C-alpha cells in the first residue's frame, strides 16, 4: 500500500497516511477513505495483509452500505409511522446487476468515492469491476422488475420487492467448440455485501400433508414437511432522495430439530439431513429443468415458497399496525396492493385465501372480497408456453388445501357464468380454471389470475390490445374495466445516466439541466438542436467513446478485434425462437455469401458491419442452443476470412448479463423496438420490416395450407449453411424447423421465412443511412429525444395511480 495516489487536492498523501476511522455518513473524500479502511480492518472478510482491488471493493461497498442503512432505517420507520398503502411486487426474477455504481450514482456521491479510492491507491472503475452481478434473473421480466424497484424508490412510493435468494441463479454461460456450456453462477461464492439477513423475519412454509376437517367444519392443512423461510433484504435507493426501499429475498432453511442426530451417528448421513438437503434445493437454481416430474415439483415448490413467505410477511405487517385497536380485515385492500409479475406467483391467490380462512377465521365471501381487491396480475406474453399450466395431480399432492380452494373458485366462477351470462356457456370449458382433459388435467394459472385479480395488464399497447381482442376476449365481455395497458419502461439512471456518462453530460449541457434524469420527457428538448453541427459533433464523439469501450470489452472476452467505425448491429436477449436470432444470423449468412461473390472494388463500396448477438439459451432448449452454435460457427468462418473480415464480423458475446448490457447497449446503433417507439421517434428514424401483428394469424394459416412461397434469397442462405460452409455440425434439425407447413418443430411458426426478404431489404436501407453520417447522427439524436415515454418512472406512476392506488410517501 505504498503507492502514491492520483487524488485531486491531496496528491501528497499515501494510503498508509489515511487514518482508520468509522465515518458511516462521511461526505468528504478523506473521511470516506478512512471509513473504507475501517471496514477493511473491522468488517474483515480476508486476511489482514492485502488491500487489493477485491478487498477494496468489499470495503467500499460496506462503506456505501453504512449510508444506505441510515436512509433505509429512516424509510422503514417513516412508513411504519405514516402507515400508507404499500405495494408488494412478487417476482420469480430480479435482474439487479451490480449495485455499487448504481448506489453511489443514486446517492450522488460518485466523485467523492472516486476521489476516496484514489487516496487509497485504487481507481473506482477497477473497483466496480470486482462486483459480481446478482444472478437472480434471466431476461426482460427480471430486468423490468429491477427497473421498477429503482423507479418506486425514486418516486418515493412505499413499495417492496419480493423474490427468492437463489444460490446459483440462472447459469454462467461459456462458449466452446461444441456451443453453449452451462456452469453454476458463483455470485454468492464469497458473499454479497449488499444483503442484510433479518433473523427475526422467519415464516414456516408447508408442503404435502393433508387437509383435516375440524369439528366446527373449518379446515386445516396439517402434516407433510415444513421448511423455514428466512428474509434477506437488499436496499434499493432512490435517485437523490432519502427513500430507500427493500428487495426482500427468501432463503429456505430447515431447523436444528430437523437434523436426526441418531441417524447421523448410526452412519445414515444422508437420511439424517434429508430435510436440510430439500431446503437447499428450493433456492439453488432459477428455473430448474422441468423435463422430469421432480423438476416440475421443484418449480412449483419454488413458486409456492415465494408466495407463502411473502404473504405471511405482508399479513404480519398489516396486523402489527394501529395502536390499541384490532384491524378489520376489510381494511386490508386499502393498505396492501399485491402485484403478480407474470403467472409464476399465481399461488398467492389460493394462499391468501387459505391464510385468511384457515388461520384468521374469515368466511369464504369475506376472504374472497379481500383477496380479489388486493391482487393484480401482469401478463408478459401471449405465447402459450408462458401461460403456465400445472398438473392437477401434482398440485393436489404438493398443495392439497390449495387445490381445494382452486376447485371452489372454479366452481363459483362457472356458477356465475351460468346465472349471469348464459350466452357464454359454450365457452366455459375454455374460460374455467381447471382443464379436466382426461389425458392431462391441469390448472390454468393465467385463467386463475384473470378470474381472481382486480386488474390485468399487458406491457405494451399492441400486446394489451391482443390480450383484450384474442387471449382474454371472453373475460373482457364480463369485466370490461378489468383490463389495462402499462407500456414497459427502463430506468434512465442505470441505462443512460450511469452507463453512458459522455452522452449524459452532452444531454445535460444542451438541455441546460440534469432534471431529465428523473423526468425523461425533457429529452424532447433535444429536437430543436438535432441539426446543430456542434451538437452532432459532440454526439458522434460520445457515441464513439461508447463503441470504443465496447470494442475493448469484446477483445477482452472473445479475443476478437472489431472496428468501432463499423456499423454495430447488436441483438442481446434470451435466445429463443420467438425472439428470432435465427432471422438475424440467416441475414448475416446471406450478407457473407454476397460479399464473397463481390469483387474487391464492390466490397469497398459496402457499409462495414459488426454483428453481435448475445443471450443465454435455456439448458434443455435444444433449438435455442443450436442457434448459439450457429452464430459462433458463422463467426469463426467470417472473422478469419481475409477477403471479407474488413467488411463483416460476427461475434457471439458470452455470458450476457446486466453488466455486459451496460457496455453493449450504449455502444449499439439500433435498438429493438415496437409500435410505440416508432410513434414517439417518428417513422423517418425507424427501420420497419416484416408482418404486422394482425397479419400473423392468416400467414400461419396460409403456411399450414402450403401457400407459402419462399424468397430465393432465403433458400440461398439456408442452402449455404447446409453446404457445410460453416463446419460439419448437423444444422438440419434447426433448418427443418423452418420447413414444412405445420407440425411440432416444423412449419416456421415465427415466420422467419416470410419476413426474411423485407429484413434483407431494410438492412440495405440501414447501410445507406449509415453512410450519410449527418443524417445518421440526426436520427440518433431524434431517437433519444423521442424516448421519454419509455422511462420506468412513467410506467410506475401509472401503476401507482391506475392499479395500486398508492401515493408518494417521502422521508422528511
């Protein structure tokens, strides 16, 4: 630690001259440095000799946490005193990303921490790189949940996130010659400095067992196995506000009395700790493979564990309030809003009914009134596979009391239809919750949510319109006011202010305010400067800085050199056939073939492009893994082809997560988009191709009837892959999925073939636009100027007003 520092204003100090002292709320960089040193010595996690980047990260994180805990405790106390209605956001995923950059950014102390770490001989950028992403999510659903938490805190809304504390999360992805390989993610291998275990917040969660009918006629769920849910809290600070909300994660534990000492001493080591092993399984992995019965059972256990622990916590918080008087249960919906993020937490509905009836003594009607006024449901997709259906046999075995309650909800719903809407009687078999198909009787979780919740929302206008017109049309005729749209947004803090600092400074300079960070609509002010050559020059240099940063990252993780001057064409998201990475890579294959056929002069006239694709394919999703392999194989050939690699490169970016996205997204040129983005940024700044949503059903029907005529370019791209141009791997099963007119794994359900020609045509227009630098930069400025609507602050304000009926509750 004898390094001389590079600090501003303290250049002669060396790290060992900084005193060790606790300064939990320090503002001054020297005091902050003292507090970091204090944590390195008095909150030790390593042997005392070293203060290398890893140790510096943990000590710095704990120093930031000191300040967060102060704000956090004040927020808890304030909510307890004011007793506002609160929102509880239940989600199987929270894709948080790194916390250090976000925390010091939201607390507005980046400069102070940068300077403090300099005094200790470290650079903030290097220290933040030491943090591992919290592996609590998979893709858009989990990232959205995390953006929402940031917005709730920033808007001073009283709200909690509830999730599971996965030991290994999704998985760590590496790319080898054989394609994607999965290994356990090690985010908790050492520990997380951001979580605080709440040893006083523990609830029992039961599985299996039986239902006992008591002499009074009431029912009780007994026997089976009982695990403990232990709370871990992660602070969620708002941006430049005192409010610090909580993400509460549950861990499953068995108690000491569940350890059979007699069996252990008898050499039966596994039997002795069987319940402890089963507890560990629950929070081991996000989305464990469900191809086996055991896998399905474990997923259902996870979902129930989240719902039961969270609702017991919510009820205990409701009951502990109001000095000196017992609360009426009819007040519950005026204090509690529960939001189900997709169908994964659907079991919250029968569990809340069970807790109210069996534990609190309410009758059915009162419990139903409380439940249906408290719970709302967000639908994320119309894809059938995402509308969960659980085996009635599995449900009855694992959750016998809940199955009874679901049967009763179903029975009453059918009775209501018959008495009030006889015109819908023919639709009952599709609308009811229980599907009694004799081959495979299931519980339809989406139907349970729609029947039981007070509000159902989609996550984009087009998506919500499809829900109302198609998927849930019959329910809309019963409850026209139950259905809403809440167009998704992202937090401008993480996704612009912190991850693209150069661009943020330029936006602040030209708008003459940084208020856009919490009021993204202000970006519209950039429109008046879109033609200004000075802004265009600054904009281009900020974009170039981001592209250079990305090029350095790609070199580090893949060994591939890419040119920041090329057009960056980036698609990063979960690998799935419906997200159509296959269309992208087929386009790259076609582009490569055409480049090979050109003369050197013709190639020079093209727009050089770097195509980057990243994302994880679910471990058992074979076709998705084939897509990853194809991208990597195409890259291996294209990137080493001396005739072409100046004009085209194809890179698979491994182990995509939030931190990788923070480098990729600022460096990208075009973003994935929808109808509303086009409306906001203007048709001239948007490249549109392919079928529109209302054309899709007819196109699928035509396909089934053999009426599809493939474009020759599409056939050419597929044949080029079949010719083994990209190695000997057998891509026939993947390409076969695009063939035929129908059938499982055939028939091109996602219309890659239909959209391929317009995709190729529009890419030629993109190439032309990129050559006209002035036009391209203006389009980029106007796209940013039109992005104000897509802030999660706007989305969450609408949820608060139109679904939850909660109000801001700022900490004084």
